[in-house]
């Protein structure tokens, strides 16, 4: 999002672009560039674990109720949205000799490191307590984690214009940062594959016997992430505001003269603009199309088509790789077809994967790779195009651009949290096994002979991609 704001501002300032490139305050060494690039690795590692493994860990490994897991996911998403908004304001208000952005990055890193491992471990001292007590326990650590995550993310992004004003280096730093985000996802899925194989419960289905694998995952993520965060803090120096003010005096004059030649757009103006709401709805549902399949793919694999538990590592890995491929296709496609048509193409791929998941046979389960590839590539295309169209909406009105992105980000996080919480609430709680599940009694014969027509299997087929808006799950529960 930061990159799109920067690129749109520069696109409409060609007359002073030479001044930007000529104002490089201090040449960035390779070590500083490398140090900045790895400063977000802890967040990227934790994010991959959060969306892909939280629900399945709580329901299948910890054997908590579906509502228990859904409420915790909702708490985390709401906490993330609120923290993102508050930290964005607080960073500019608080000064520090260490550097206000690096200070918030350090605070965030400490909060993440102190909380994330507890999320993927048993409730210490309250394992035999009521679900309400355990939910409070996990909720506290999740809120602390989300506050730390938001602090690190915003502080890290806001450091780019402090380090350099050179257009090429800004693009380079963002590109390396994005590349490492994908690399972190690949690392997590390969690591999970290894941990389940070495420390899991063997050929048994995913269950309490695999708790050690998830526990090790949390500790390894913290250890690796802290190592890179330490390297970031040692190698990157943040200039003080007084230094920046003196060094950027010429640039600020150019920006102010440019701003005076264009019309200002206030928050009230955005609220009166119809495209603001349409774009917000598009971004919100796009994020749902990307995040909900990521959350429920592991459950679909293990409970609908009965793949072995290692599949929760290599299928998400396949989806991530295809999302990278899809991201490379967006630029040529958008040039040839336009952004809206390219977005529709991505939506068609995601919709096609939903039908594929719905009617996937348990006999020829290898074809599931095709559906996984479609949702990965299609979701990536949709997300990139929605961000690009949002940047086009903002245009040169960057003085209130943060309000637009902040509003859409808040809607995205809350809507995803509500959707997942509702899906969890609607699902029958079958911790004792499908055969004894009250909702599955009617399908006892089908569940004994295979899961093709079992309620839980059909439920995940319906929910895996479509989300709750057009999902026929409601009709399914009418029959039950």
C-alpha cells in the first residue's frame, strides 16, 4: 500500500522527479539495505502461521470448540484493525532519541516475541479450566501479538522515506521486502512439513499428538524472527526529525508548491464520494476471497478429502507459489486488458476453484492441486488489482490517502474476523469424532462408508472459497 501511494504521487510529479533523484541524503550501503529488508521477517513468519494454522490448531490439536476458535480469530482481527489505526497516529506524536520509528519497531518486536509462542502452546496453568478462562488466556496473548504486529509493520513501512528519497531505491526496498514476505511463507510451510513428519503422531490423523510440532513451530518462528530483527536494529540508523527537516527543505518546498496547484480533498469529501464506498466493498470482499480459503484449506484437506496431515504444509505451499506466479502476470494482463477486466479474470479463477473444491472427488485427490493453483493465482491477481485501483482512486490526493487505506484495512480485518467467526459458529462441533456428532447422526451410514456425503465434508467444500455471502450453507442446515 505504501508503494502504491508513493508511485502515484510520483507519477503526477514528473516535473520535479529529477529533484527527487538528486536529493539522496546519504548513499545507502548494501548492509543498510539488507538490514532494512529483513526488518519485517518476524511479522511475515507470524502472519503465515496465524492465518493458515490457528483455526486447525485450536480445533483439531487442542480440541477446542468451533466457536472458541472463531471468537479468538475475531478478537485478533479487530485488535489488529484498531491497533493499526492507533499506532499510525501515535508514531508521529512520540519522539525518541533512538528514533521514533525504530522505537515503535522495537516495542512491536518485543510484544510479538513475548506473546506469539503462547498462542501455539497449551494454556499454562489453566489447561483443565473452563473454556471461558482459556479463551481469556489466549485472548490476552493474541491482543498483545496483534498490537506488536501492527507497531512493527507501520514503523517498518514509514522508515523508507526516512532512509531515502531516491525513486529507484524506494522501489528496490519495497521489492525486496515483498520478495522476503513470500520467502517467509515458503519457509513456514516447509518447516511445518518437516515438523509434522519428525515430531507428529505418525500416521494418525491430526490431533493432540501433534501438539509438539506446533509448539516447536512457534518457538522457531520467534527465534528466527528475533535474529533478523536484531540485525535490523544494529545496521539501520534513523535520522532525527531535525536532520530530516534540514536535509529535505528543498524537497518540501517543491512538494508544497505542487500541492498548492491542485485541489485538496478532505475526509468529508471522501465520505461523499460514491466510488469510495464501491472501492471499499471491492477491497473488503477481495481480502475475504484471499484470506478465508487460506484459513480453511487445511481443514478442507484433512476433514473433507481425508489427506494425510502433511498436506496442510505442501498444499498451502503450492497456493503461495501460484500466487507469486499470478502476481507476475498482473502487469502484462492489466496493460493488455485493463485493470477491471484483469480483476474479473482473477475473480473467475477464484470462483472456478470454489466449484472445483465443491465437487472434488476423494478418489482422485491429486487434482486438488489444480484448484489450489487457481485460488492462489486468482486471489493474487484480485488483490494486486484492487490495491492498484485504490491507488488510482486516491490519485494525487495523498494528503488524506492514509484515511482511505486505513478505512479499507479496518473493514478488511473486521469483515474477515466476522466471516470466520460465523463459519465456526455454524459448523457442528464434532470434537468427539464425526460418528458421534449430533449433526451427523442422520448421515451415520454415509460417514461410516466414506466422507463424501458427510455434513462436515460438505461444509468445508461450501465454505472453502465462496465465503458467507453467496454460500449455500444455510440451505444445508435447513435440511439438517
